[in-house]
């Protein structure tokens, strides 16, 4: 099962290495890791997408607790089934003919990607979207000659204004309310003592 984990850490050269080492020891398959500055000075936010090889949520819960114990880690949240805004950036360089160029330009109207570079035989497209839309575009482009493809990895922030499809699928007994009241219910379900945000 795929899990999305958000980690707030103090800026430290060895912080990411310690987290990756822990994931490796716990035998989690890493799908993507993104790390960058965040809303707090001298802190960074890491978004980790891992695949849990075992069934159930126990292994993921244990992983979250283990990350929390690492040096310089301030807060950890498993946000997999919280309402989220998820985004990823992909750059794709294609080798194309004149006919294929017109096809790609028509696709741009559907997927709303940008053409960032174009020559007589190649073009580079750029798309920022949720991971599902990026996968869908990749499948469509498989029939073309892809020279290079680079994805940034997923970043995510929790929604406070509405629910997400994944949260409703996992917990259908919840009413599809919107706003802070629904978000509070989700927090009560997922956040035990070790999930609660730390005081900084």
C-alpha cells in the first residue's frame, strides 16, 4: 500500500540521510522524496511517498513513530488519507515529426501542459498536476519517441476546505461534509499522541 508522509525537520546536512537509512532498514520501497524550505525559517519539509510491503497500517504507523525519534525531526504526519492537494512537475523531451507536432499541440489543450522548447524535430513539454494526471499523460505519450523524462516527486499539503476522493474511499462511513468540522473528524481518527504536532 502506498503511503504519503510529511516530515518537518530542522535544517541539517545529515537529516535526509538518516531518514533514507531508516526507510531502507524497514524495507519500505521509496517512490519519491522531495525536500525544500517551508513556512518556517531554518526548517525544511520533506514529503515521502513509500510503498508498504506488508498488509495493514501497522508497519506505516511504526515507521512514523521511528522517524519522529530521529535527530532534528520536529513533526511527522502520515497524511495518506487526509484531504490533500498533491502536485508534481514533469518535463518530457520528445522527438517528433511534423504530423506528431500537431498531435502534441492538440494534446496540450486537453492536459494543459506548456511547450517550453521546440525545434524542427523535438519539443519539451512541462506539466504541473496531481500524480494521476501525470501518469495518464505518460501513457498517452508512450507511442512517441521520448528522449528524456524527469519527474520532481510529489509534494502535498492538507486541505482545510474540502475532502478528497481517497479519504472518502477509505472511510465511506464519514459524511461528505466540507470545511474544518470534517477535517477535525479526520484528525481525531488518525492522530494519536505521536501524530500530534509538536510545539516549536
